[in-house]
């Protein structure tokens, strides 16, 4: 509501920061509750699948409603529309969701919190500075990235020595879980980058309106919904690792399909096949990944493991577009620099060609990020177990 009512950019940015902070609390709590509420392997796989399907549904509705509201009511309604939804969900949660807490102390790691928050902010802002035209060698970019390295290194040092760490290193150092977290970060970077440049292609090169672009993204959300809903039995049949590797490889192939973009490219020839392949692929990963990252975790670590899973994707989603935008701008500038068209029409045509050149590079790098995720899953995730072999070690008391 505050974002919709914002009278100036400062208020809007503050509202968005508050949205992010409370969304972080919500995401970790939701996954934690699923992890501890469903101990039967098949039921848990189904629950994660339904959770992923609802995420995909939300994405589909958000893209479509976002286009409708932006085009016909104004951007502020993209904020207002969330208020009745949030109130409805909050009231339903009070009635239907059981509380779940792990036994133990209630100490908080304030130094660790400050270090990791500062480090991640510096990292994301450093990438953004490079994308905004400063480049990777600009003093501001170098200082921010150096600060990020120092702060995150100090965070690891503190977590190893504090009695009550924010992020117990046992959670992220377990090999299978570390592989999923790393893959989740890389997939988040590549997928968010794909959505950004696909939007550019649809609206700039194909001249779609915001509403048309929202509708054009529906197959992507539908693919995730279908895969996560119908694919749950595959987790217990084949195990999570084969599904994650195969799904991420499929998504990689889908992204690399977009390197074929040229002036004759359209929606059905390039954008639609890519959406189908990538949505099916990442849907398999989102379905199977939580079964490795969250199954078998100590009940007291369920919340932090859920937070780490969500955070890894969000970090990727912040770094990916910043990195790809930097490369895109450099590619477009390099393409247009030596060329001097004659006339407005030729200039516009050349500009569109430059955009396509930048898109292709961005999609190549996004595909490389997903290929790196395939490698991480192949090398780090050693388990071929089904969720039946990785149940929580103890029940969690409810209150």
C-alpha cells in the first residue's frame, strides 16, 4: 500500500525494501513449514510440487495482471492489487497453518547479520554500478566488489567461531546441499536474465504492448505449473539428481535456442520454444531441488536451510541481470560504434540489429550460467537416493 501511495522515488524505494524484507521472512517460513509438516517422502515430494505450481501460477497471474494494470490503470495498481491478496492469505494462515518450532535457544547473530547483509548489498550494487556504465574497472565498482569480498570473508570467519551462528556452516558445507544451493544461484541468474531480455525483445523488437508481453509469457508459467504438478511421482521413481541434471540441461538448451535471434525472428519461432524448454527444465529442478536441500536437515536447521535455498536464487536473480546488462550494453555499443547509417530508417534498422546482437550475447552467457549449474549438480550432488532415504532426523514440536 505504501508503494502505491508513494509521492516520490524515495518513498517507493523504501516501500520496495520493506516488501523485500518481509518477503524474505515469508519465504523461509513457508518452506520450513512444508519441510517439517510432511515427513512421508511421497507426500513431501507432492507438497514441494504443489508449492512450485503455486509459485508458477503466481508468476503467470502477475505477468498478465501486471500488463493489464500498467496499460489500463497505471503502475500504482500493481502495488494495490497485492493488498487484498495478502490480507486474505494472512487470515487463512491464522486458521489453517499450524505453528512449528525447533527446540533450542533464541539467540541472534547480529554481527553475522550485518556482515552478510553488507557484503551482499555491496556485491549486488557493485554489479549494478558496472552495468550502469562505470564498467568493471571503475573505482566505484572495484571498491564495492572488494568490500563485498572482505565482508563476506569476515562473515564466514564469524560464523565458524560464534556459538549461535546465523548460518551454521554445516548447512551449506554438506556436499549435496551445497550443489543445490550453487545450482539454484546460477539458475536464478540465467532465468531472470532470460526474462529481462525476452521482455526487451518482445516490446522493443516485436513492438508488443505490456499486456501482449504479459500474455506472451504465459506459456513459461504454464510449463512450470505443469511440470511441478505432474512430475512429483518422478522424484520418488528416479531420484532427485537425475531430474535436476536433466531439467537444467533442458533449460540450457532452451536458452541457447535464443542465440538464433535475427531480424526475421518472431514469437513462435524463437520465444515460444524457448519458454517451453526452459519452463519444463527449471520446473524439474524446482520440483526435485528442495528434496535434496531440505530433506534430512536437522529440524533446528530447517528454517536456515529454507532461507539459504531462497536467498541463493534471489542473489542469482539480482546478479544475473546486472551482469548480463553490462555485457549487453558493451555488445550494443561495440556493434553500433563503427557503423554510420544514412537516414532515419536505416538508423533505426541498425539500432534494432545492435539490440539483437546484444541479446544474443546475453543469452549465450545466460546459457553458460545454466550449463555451469548442470556441472555443479553433476559433480557435487552424489546422492542417487530418493527422498525416502533422507527424512528429518527428529520430529519438530508444534505449539
